[in-house]
C-alpha cells in the first residue's frame, strides 16, 4: 500500500467486481482439491483474477439461494469460465453451460484426458478449448493458443 495516493481519484467502471476467470470444479476429495490448486496456481502465477466458488460463500451460513445468486452474478461478471471436469462435477458443468449461454469463452480443464477421449458431446462442443492440464492452460495464457486435442466425435 505504500504506492497508494489517498488524494488520487479512482474511477470504477462497475459496481461489481470483474474477474478474469470463474473457476469451477469439485473440491470434496484431496485429489480434487490438488487438481483445483494446480489449475488456480497457473492462473494466479499469471496475475489473473479469479472467482473461486469453493472459497466464496458457505451455504450453511448464507443459504442456498444466496449462494446460487452470488455464483450466477460472479459468472456474469467474469470474462471467461474455466471448469475442472474432474468427476464431471455438476456445479462445474452448470457454470460452463451458463457461461456459454452468456456468450463467454468457456474452457473445459481435464487433467490427463487421453487422445480421442471425450468429456461429453455437449461439453466438447461448447468448450472454447479443452485443456489437458496445467501446461495447456499455461500455453493458452502465454500465447493465446492451445494445441487442439483430438476428441472422439462419435
């Protein structure tokens, strides 16, 4: 905060925060948390702002409707959605589909997907890109490109 000038005029373009990424995915098991942490580390290392539902609100404190409304608003206020498809988490699939419906870039993150693999026809077709792990995400953020995955289109 030493560089902050309290006399400086700050203009906000929105009353709501704008995130680079809404980061959806499962976080029930240690393996799922580790996968989420790898994904988030890449975004964090590149200075991306993130809305991370797993840290945002506690449903036991705020209630289901407030959490739902908060997450819907966060997706709307994010530039893109990245969904960790580990275990095809229903919340991650919903976030990806809602982001797609809003016209946002949506990325399916699926560590270790095999060539000619498939997440699901709907996710494969909706995704701006399917990323097979941290290296693919790094490539996308660094160059704006990602190597295409050969997905099973049957």
